[in-house]
C-alpha cells in the first residue's frame, strides 16, 4: 500500500518525503460477490452519518495554473509524533490532482461566519478564488484564507485508497489559530455555530 502511494505521488509529480516508516501488514482484501448487496444504502448512510457534527475546512494549494482548493468536511488530526493530519477527497475530484502535483497544501479551518465561503469552494468548475482574500502560508506558500479559525500548513506524506475516496496524510510544517474565532460547524446538512 505504501509503495502504491509513493508511485501515485511520483506519477503526479509530487515531492515524496525521505522519512521511512515501517509498513503495516497488508490487509486481507476480497472482491464483493455478484450476489452480495451493500449492507446499507447511500441515502441511509448519509442520513445517519449526518448526525456526526464536524468542523469545515478548505484545503488549498498552488500549482503552475495558480491557486486551487476545495471544501472538505472529512479532516482530522492523525499523529503527534510526527505531527500528521488526514483528509479524504473523492477520487473524481478535479482539484485533488492539482494539490497532489503541488505536493503541499494548507488546511483552512473555517470560522463561524464563513458558510458562504465554504459554499463557494464546494462547487465544481467555478473560479473559487474570485473575490477571496488570502496570503501565502509560511512554509508551503499554499493559500491561507483570511478570517479562518485556524490553519495547518502541510506537505503530502502519503495517499491511500478508501473506497470511492483517497485518504491523504499530510505532515504538518506550520500551524496557528485565531483564539477569538469560533469554528463553523456542519450537522445534518446545515451549517451551525458552537454554543458554549
């Protein structure tokens, strides 16, 4: 699996880290038989998992064509030593190949007033950066959006397959937060605020 991720990163021109980690044993895989049905339908899956409230991020990068980014709800911390984060992106994403080629990205944790900004980055085929203020992240130069609650500047560490998504592991190079800015939340298909 790790070798596959490295080959993928190299195939899209992404720099590959020199750190070597001991690989885990390969998982036992099997094909789904023709007579097997998925255990749950997609609609039911979305409905139930929509009860899990999460933050909302915009993952950004810069390649030869300029800035690129997409809205991402599936983001989490992964490891303290080394500092790693993870996000998931659909295999059909047209933005992901640009981020993979860059080999670096910035995760922008959106603030509670940035719902419209999130919607702008959730569409496909539009100029997502039109009218959006940002500056270069300190290490990677990826777009760091103005007004975010926090940001995490990363290099691509590994990419794994996960069904119809890719699981991207990033090594944290720099990060910071605005302690006065509350995060934007997403729950059951709607944006919300943290009420403490």
